[in-house]
C-alpha cells in the first residue's frame, strides 16, 4: 500500500508539472500588461525602440500615437505606456512656444502654447507699451528717451509713473531735445490747372508747371 501511495503521489506531481508546461506559467507568475489605447502595427526592420534603443525586427511592434509611429520592443510596451510623456516627448515638434498635449481628447487641436511662455509674452507686450509711453513722456520733458524706455519696459506701470514724477527740463515755448519741428506751409495756394497745393509765393506749380499768381512775397525777395 505504501508503494502504491508513493507511485500515486509521483503521478500527481508529474501531471502537475505537465499541466504547468502545457498551459503556461502560474497565474502569480504572469505579468499584468497595461491596457493599450493606441493602434498597434508591426515594427519595420531598421527601426529602433523608443525606450531602450535596440534594433527591432518584424516580430516587434509600433504604436500609432497622435499620428506618429512609436517603435517599441515587445518587452518595452508597458514601460512606454506607464510613462508616455517622457518617451513621446522625443516625437513631439521642438518649439519654444508651442507644444503638443499627449493627453488631449481626440479631435482636439494638438498645438498649444505653454502657460509660462504665454505669461512671458504678455509681460513683453506690456513692457513694450510701458516703454513707449515712458519714452514719449521723457522726450516731452526734455529727458533722455532710451534710459526711460527701458525703465518703462521692465517696470511697466511703475516705470511710467516714475517718468511722470520727473521734473521737466524743457523750457516753456521751446522744442524739447530729441524732437524736430515739422515745417508746414500756412495758407497754401491751389493750382487752378491740377489742384496741387503750392507755397503762396510760388509763381509756377510744382506738379504741372502751370503759371500761378503769388499771394505773398517770398523770403528770398525780402532779403
């Protein structure tokens, strides 16, 4: 009876190992795979794994992520899916302002500006406005425009208020330094032939050359 029991146990153990070899490893030894939400196609010869960099064969796979192929070794699929942002960043367009959102819903615009660059752009825009206003006020007060432009650019409203608080160096009734008086003609005369306006002392039209009747004496004639 003892010999029969040993033979029976030996038979049971042998059948157990046979079942393991036939149906695969036990449940606790199986690796839980991360569900893949991307289309899977076969890798091409010559492609390299986006995770480990090894050369791939046709037995490996490639995921189609946001319209881009991500070739992967079969054993690295879970590694990629667990940290998609890290490995997919190499497939994204390189740009300072715009970046692609991997987790954006399907059909959404893929290009977007990061919050940091957006705030920086607003700061630069406000700086240009503040610098322009500060420089204008500085010139009106007879001050240097360039230093006060940068004060307004970097400090915006505070810089502009600082310029407003500066005393004016321009003498009343004179043109501040840095400004040029634009010459204008008072009471110009219109040409009866072409309608072009001319200096009131002109005897010929500057446009068509027609004869004009001067209404004033020129400074040259006075001299």
